[in-house]
C-alpha cells in the first residue's frame, strides 16, 4: 500500500479511537467509580485516555489506557451509593478536557482525510499525465 495512504489511514483510526474513548468517558461520568486501589466490580466504570505511539515506517497506533487515579470522591449525600459522610466515588472524568479531546480528534480526523483526498487527486493527475 502507498505509505502516504497507510500513514493517513492509521491517523484516521487513531482519531476514531480517541473520539470513542472520550465519548465513553462522558457517557459514564455519573457512574459509580472504582475504589482507589481496588479492582473494578460490576457496575463500576474505569475512565481511559488514549496513548499514541509512532510506528516504524510511519503511522501511529492508539491504545486506550486507564486514567490514574480512576475515581475521585464527590459530595452527593442524596446518592444511593453515598457513604455515611455523603461521599461517592465517581469516575475521574473532566467534561472540559473530554470536549477538548473530541474537538482535537475531529480536527485530526479532518486533517488525515484531507491528506488522503490530496494524495488521491495527485495520483489521478499522475495517471492522466502518463496516459
């Protein structure tokens, strides 16, 4: 495969992964968080972030890794899962950061799609010149 297409396609996949992870974090903001130092139990959500690593020969690989710490305590005395002090573990998700991640992923996706369109156009012009 053309290395330009290959690199841009890996970028599209990475930006898609970033958006998916961010959307999952936002949807689960109000879920029950994991107790610090404990393994997740049923019904508890562990937020993730995406780590991008360069690949040999070009491109990027996106890997979802857990956020550390996975939860923060919040004061919600009326919540059914609140302790005696009214504190609840909620996933360590910041809406502002997630929205910025989504905008950044969208722009990255658009940039990689533009590269694919430009390469396609250039290859088409080259074939027209050759024929």
